[in-house]
C-alpha cells in the first residue's frame, strides 16, 4: 500500500505520507539525444535533482521533507471504527482525485531555480505538467518490515521513505526472511515495530532530505499555484 498504508493500519508517528514535488519539461528530438546520457545532478542542500528521460521530457524533482496532507478518516482498526473512532493522518492526494492539480507556487519556484542552476539552456522552458510523488516516510528513513504486534498474522512491508523502488530487486528476499521470522541480523532492529510513537505528521530525518520542513499541502496551495 506504500503511502496509503495509514488508511488501513494505524501507523501514526511510525509511517506517514509525504508528497514530493515533480515537474516536467518537454524536449524535442535533438534535446532528447543531447540529454539522454547525462548524469543526474543533485543539489543535496535543497534536495533538488534533474533526471533526463527517454520519453521526451526532463524531470525536475525534490527529495525533501515533502508536504503532509492531513485528512480525517474512520479509525483503521475495526473495533475502534465501530465505536465511531476517527484519526487524522497524512494520505496521498493524486491527479485522479484532483485532475486539475498544479504544484504549489513554492515548489514550482524551486524547480525553476533548479533548471536555472543545473540546465541553463532550459531555464525558462514552461513546465508541461507537475505532480506529487508520494512517499511512505518513517522517522529515520528505515523500512517497516515486521509483524504487527497487536494483530496476529498481519505483516507489514512499508515505509520506503523514497528508497523502496530502487531497492526492490534485492528487498524482496529480505521481506521473505522477515515473514519467516528470520530477519537480517544487521537490520532487524531497524525494521522492527517501533516501541515509541512520535507525533504525526512526522518528517523523515535521515540526512538525505533538503529544502523546507513542515509544509502542509493545503496551506501551500492557498499561497498560490501555477505561476
């Protein structure tokens, strides 16, 4: 379930969805050939990076603290839900729910400045579209790969914190080990169910994030969108 995990399991303070800015610039065939084999530049201070694509566009993105999108939902646990319990959690907001979505102004400005610094020849090229890439963030950026302590047979593999996709080729075997209750020795304390629960909404502190911290999506949208 990734960033949607908080809808089906109460993970408040243990894993929370954050939206990461992504903007696209269309390339013509000549530019596509030019940028096809260019390394990915990364500004660690601001969390910004640029990814050349083979599909006719350049992607400008931010690996930062992201946006929280707090929503009120019925409590994920059946007993508490039957009692009318509700929780506030951060969950993804996508273009399926909001087809006209355009990134907040501060995010578009960050992407524009990144183009000016890293790809000057495309500095003023209009963005063709924007979206948010949703992470399932944990407090320290460690995966949550373990059995739930309170629900027999419920196994969790979430909390990718922006690193799940790239690790997929090697992570599957480790998940199987955890299902068999044979977690890797070096990771068993990192991937286990945390005893302490931090306040929601959490912001991952894994030394890889850049840019502003503590942003709420609705608040940023109200400050303006689509420059």
